[in-house]
C-alpha cells in the first residue's frame, strides 16, 4: 500500500487491492483536517434526543398521532430550539416542511412561520390541521357520530370515486376493505357539503390506509405481508384491521382529542403558512434577509424513496404514474433513481444571479477535498461493481451538489445574526462513512454562515444488516447543525 507524507502527517492512499479489513478512505488526511477544524463545536447534547429529532414524540400529541408518519421531527424539538434563542417573536422558515411541525410549533411559540413542501401528503395534513382547529367541535362531533352509524360494507359505491391504484399499490388491500374504502370515498364526495368536514374526513380516510392494508412503511419501500402474495416476502404484519374496526378505533381517538384541539383553536396565534411547491424553484424567488430562524430536516442521503413509502397515500390523493415520476425527480436527490439537476441549476442561477454567484456556490462543492475523495472512491466502487446499486454514486454527487444551492439560499434569505438548525444523519456506503455533518458545515462556512454547534445525539445511528455483514458495525453520528449568519 502506497503512502505519502503531507505536513508531517501520514495518510493512506486508496489501494485497489485492499480487503475489507484494510484502512478506509475516511482514515485519510482530509477527514482528519476537517474534523480538527470542527472538533471544538462537535458537542454531545441532552437538548436533543432520538425521540424529539424524529416524529416519535409527536405520536403522543392530538391530531399528529392519527396518521402514520415516519419522517420529520417533533414539536418538542422546535419549541426547545426557539426557547433557547431567548427571542419572543420573529419569522421562522422550513424549506422541507413535511407535515408542518416547524410551522405549528413555531406558531404556538409566538412566531410567524412559512414552509415549503413538495409532497402533497404534507399539504393534506396541513389543511386538515387548519380545518380541525377552525371548525366548531360540536358540529364535528355530530358528523363523526353519523359517520359511525354507516355500514360501509353495504353502502353505495360510485366508481368515479374509487381508489385508483398505482402500479406499486395493486393488491394492497383485502377485497372487503377496498370495497369499504370506495364506499367511504363515495360518501365523502356525494354526501358531505361542508368544506372543512370534507377536508377532515378526507384526512381520516388517508389515516386508515396503512391500517387496512397488507403493507407497512419501511424506509426505502412498502413492506408487504406474505399473505398478499407479493414476491418472496416472509414478513407477517402484526395487525391488518377491517375497515370498520380501523375507522371506529380512529374516530374514538379523534373524539378523545377534541377537547385539547378546541383549546388550541381558541388561542390567538400568528400565521402559519405552507406552500406546496418545489424548493429549488421557490427559494430563488424569495427576498433577501426575510427570516429570523430556519429549522428544517431535509431528506437524508440514505436512498429512502418517499414516493414509494407513501405510495398508498399518494394514490389516495390522485397521484398517477406520470405525476409520481415527476414528484420523485423534483425532490432533493436522495434516491438511486434521482437524475439530478446540475444543468438546470447552472442555467437558473447564471441567469438570475450571474456567473459570479454561481461560481461561489459551485466552488463550495468542488473545492471540498474530502467530498472529492469520497466521490472518487464511490466511482471506483461503481466501476468495479462493488456498490449494491450503481446509482449510489450519482445520488451522493447530486445530493451534495444540490445542497450547495440550498445552503446558499438559506443564507441569503436569513437575516444577519439569524439561526439555522438543520437535522441530518451521516451515512455509509460500501463500508465508507460519509460525514455529512462536516461536509455540509464546510459548505455553510464557505457560503457566509458560521458553524456555532454540531450537536451530536447520544444515540448513534446503526448500519444496515448488509453493511454490517460485509464491513462490520460503525456508529454513525446523528446531528443537529446550528449555523449562524455572520
């Protein structure tokens, strides 16, 4: 194995003949130097825990516990962040707003808030939340009591309102459950006139889908119960409810939560607004120095395809095959099917900001020595068929390239002295850890932000079973980055 000496430090070059027990790329000088640069701000914390930097803590809250949502973070995390800043009001932004947790938590803390979310599921949750806070709870109770009396096994069906499957959702429901779901959709669209009740009931229908199906949300895909006859799965889902059982169980939970939701709705609060749009198209249209705080969690660089994980909900909301593919490509590149948008961003930014600003953004990406070495290593693995999917190289490249533009825009629209809190995980491919926290923080530093803290959760992230079998176990940092505009 060849060695070189730089600045009196020894680093290991990549040896194409090395086996899995040899030194890895990330033992090299570039990693050490970048880690040394940020070592003083990499801090363990009790402020953030796995439960509040995930959606887990929200499962105890009225409304948010009704829907099986796996991504995002909690009200508690946002509240703690805003409380720690010692400011009583301001304007909060979330460029990857998901179900709107940042927006409503900020609003409940006295802040105006605005978010962007490309997934229509997030908008459905947002509109239902607004509707349920606005409506008279006694009126809602009456509608719910009437809904409980309907026998959807015998209720009429109008085929115009039937659930239209995507290719990957066909066969997701037992036949009786799909019949009841279609009867529910007919009732919703032919009998309900009140727009707020219709919004809430449509959300209720969306909340039932996983419970009455053979599927469970599982990271990169839908996991199917073996009785569905899909592939070679041996998975056994713990509960596949009948439509009637799932509906009554959910309605009971809603009725129990209404008193708490009524209390929320009677408080006078600042505006919380969510826009369904493409972050890459929307950010450049926003004015400079607009927000006091940005709190967000982007899709991680982990291959999770939300268009597959939430395929049932997307089909329920009317997304067809063409729209599904477009949605997948318009999201931040975080799946192996993402084609990226290098040419698109180059054209857009040179036209809007000129070549000087474009060069500044691209320089943050191309000048990162560590990232360059990671990409070279992944490209070698790809060319030698050592990645379990050749699209991983392209995904990692595009993920960081696009993030240079995201971070540039967040810096631009943030007020001087403003704060960014960004939740993300480090990842690992072909046995190589990619320190996303260090790379993105270096981008931030090169684009006008100061890294105040990289908060490391005490609970580390594990590896996939395939990674551990081939390369051993490595604990990966789960972090909340705190950047400040200088």
